C-alpha cells in the first residue's frame, strides 16, 4: 500500500521541542518534494514548510522560521520536521504531503496537487 505515515506528535510545554517524522511506505521518496502542513481546530489547513526532492531547497512560513527545521533522509524514505521553541499557537494536526516537482522546488501550498497525504499527527503545546 502506497502511503505516508506521520509520527512524533504529542503534548509538550511551551518552549519545548518535538521532532515529527514522515515516512513513505510502498514507494521511494527520491523524486518527491515534501510539504508539511497543519490544521488547528476551526481553522483551514495551512502550509508550514517544504523541502525539495534532494533537499537542496527548503522554505518556511514566517510564523515558524527560525524555530522549525525541515530535513530528509531519502535512504530511510523519511522527512523530518524539528520543532523548537514551541508555542501554544503551534497546536494543530500536522500533515505531510508528497508531490513531484522540479528538482530545486518544493511547495507548502495546500492547493498543490500532491500525490500522497499522510493521516496526520497531533501536536499540542500547553502548560
């Protein structure tokens, strides 16, 4: 079965850290750019970060720049989102998505026609 599986979410105090993982099952991630998205209760899904297929290009939304770091290990078919200095407003379900884009491009635009989406992992930042 071809799918993406997110993991690493949980409950963390403000200022804490979490590392999310997005693992591919049934296919190789080598040709896919990956985007991370999140959706808070009552809000629309929004882009967080993205990374090109070989990791040469990354992008971050303003609200997470300097706090989140995206990386990938194609040999392990995985992409990671290191989240530091977490804030209560980071609370959301986090999703990853995979799509084929030019080698030095990626997208964290929800309107992009990604090929695969994960099921999401809950991140809760609360004291």
